[in-house]
């Protein structure tokens, strides 16, 4: 093909008309859209069932645990309540703040869209870190309140030692969890963000 | 907008713009299945964004934006932007049909153009596709979200690159 005119290239390009192929089956578009909507709905349904099961198992596990402990004091109940509800609250808030392509504004100009996606991805990680920090702090408070009751028969030194040990363990778990999460976040989102950053520049 | 109105609007939009959307997907990916998949995803995003269209831009501009943005994210998700043309087979035509030679020439020209486009950077591919669709500089600037002057500079640069690649491929 020898040409140095954009008009010739436009002709070649626009001459390829897939409309005939697409119009071959008049219901094709409708079918494919419905198929995609059904596929997406099915995926969401499976995710929701998974979430409900996870919450159900979590609740059952905690209720069983508290039943066997036989809580009698006010702070014991508060601690148990915190342990019971903070993971649920954490999960619900997380599902709402996480990055989802369905929440993107697809009709923005390309440059704005790139910034919009980058901001959403960045916010997703920042908000998760904040949420996770608060979750661990609340959980530490809840567990320590519950242990106030459980350890009431021990002497002061032993109680302080166990409280410090539990707190220290949770702090370590927090840092490990955060590191794993950050690694996964980078692995999942780096190909996207790196490419978008390149395009932005 | 109820479901029937939405469906009606959607069908109207697609009958007017489906060829352009498909060609845009065609400039991004090379295997037919992939192109079909991206086309479907663009349609799905148009469908889900339809109620948000407020008329502050031309409907074709709005559709181009959705198509381009979907393609941007699609490539990253699928990581399939390094595909090769050797896998593409020519469509089969009846050698005895009257315009067989003409059809084959068109096919070869289109393939040569696609090969050249594939050698451009992502951003350049978007610009050249919009230009090949016959869009005005103002419209391209509005879709990409950069100034008219900047768009003009970019278009000239990309055009020069494309002709250089085409000429190089021709001589090989």
C-alpha cells in the first residue's frame, strides 16, 4: 500500500464496515448484552452468597465461643460485642470502599478518566489501611476487655503479662497483615496504574 | 427512563455507532474473539452509563469516550496487548466471485494499516483511530481531554509516525 494521504487511509479504514456482520443476527446485540448482564448478575450473586456465608460462619463461631466462656460482667459483654461486630463492620465498610470498575465514570474525557481511575485505586488502598488500623485498635480493646473478665482469678502481674502479650501479638499480626495486603495490592494494580501513569505523562 | 425506553434508546445508539465502536476495538486488539469481547464490554458500559448521559457533550463523543476508556482498562485486565498478526487468517472468499481481486486488495490494505497501527504507542493508537474515523480536531480534543493546539501537534506527529511505518513495511 503506497500512500501519503490520510484521506486514503480513512477510506481503507472506514471501508471496513462490521455493521453487516453485527446486523447479521438482529437480536445479537440484545442477546450479548443480556448474556453479559446475566453473567455479571450471577457473579454478584455468587459473591453475595459467599459474603453471607462468611458472615454467618463468623457469627456462629463467635456466638459459640461466647456461650462457652459464660460472660457475666458488663465490660465482658462490651468486649464480646466489639469482637463480634467489628469484623462484620469491617467487611461491610470494605465492600463499599473497594475499587470496582462498575463504579467508574466511563464517560469522562480520557485524561480525566485516567486521573479518576488512579485516584480511585489510590483511595482504595489508603482507605483500606485506615480501616484496617481502626479495626485492629478496636479489636485490641475488645479482646482486652473480654480478658479482664476471663483472667479475673489470676494475680495482677500475670494479668498484665497476658494483656501485654495479646496486644503485642495483635500488633505484630497487624503489620504482617498490612504487608501481605500491600504486596497483593501492588501485584493486582501495578500493571494498570503503571500503564495509566505512563499514558498520563 | 424505564427499561423499555432504555432498550429503545440503546438500540438507536448502537445502530448509529456500532461500526465505529467495533473498528475502535479492532484497532486495539487483533483476534476476533478478543475484539468481540471488548466490543461487548463497551456495550455493557454504554448500557450501564446510559441513564447518566446529561447531554453536555455530543452523544457520539460520549460513546467514543466510553469505548476508549473501556479499551484502556480492558487491556490492563487481560494483559493481551502483545498479540501477533501471524495468528490472523484472511477471511475466506470465493475465488470465483467477480470482485475477488478487489476484495483481497482491500483486505490486504486494511491488514497493512492495522499492522502499522499496532506498532504505535497506546495513546497514538487512540488518536489515529479517531482521525481515521474522520473526526475533527475539536472532537478529538474533547474526547481525549487536551487542548486543541496540543491535539493538533499530537495528530501531526502520529500521522508522520504512521506514514513512516507504512513506508518501512512496504519496503520490507
